C-alpha cells in the first residue's frame, strides 16, 4: 500500500489527497464510516507515517525498465491497533534504554 501511495506522490498527487483516498474514501465506499478517520467513536487503529527523503527505487512492471526512482518515500513508523502499539519500526513508543531497569532479574 505504501509503495502505491509513494508512486501516486511521484506522479504529482498531494500527500493529503493520497492519505484521504487510502483511508476515508475506501471506508465510505464499503459503508464503514467508523473507519478511516480519528474520533471519539472510532477504533483506536492508527498508522504513523513518515515522508522520508533520499534516493529510492520504485519497482513497477508498467515501466519499460521495471524501475523508477523517487526522492521521497512514504514509510510506516508505528502501528496502533485497538489502542496498543503493535509495530514500532524505530522504538519511538519505548523509553530510552539508558533510563530503564533491566527486565532480567539476573542482571540486577
């Protein structure tokens, strides 16, 4: 999904439009307005995305050589499901290890 979102960005679509068309619009299309948005009555499911800068290759069978390039890529940093962090690429939701005690009692 993020690869496709990145390709749409390379084609010139605004990031806010890409996010809406990847979240809210599909939720409405399937009749589930409680999905694809944030609010008091919605599930606590969130994907935290980063717009990374660099040199990225985009694989696509539609191009002549099969590869295109991009100066930005959308990357998932964190996923929250039912209010709990279930994936955290860079440990952003965790305490700094230097300020926490060891979890193994043999190490104390």
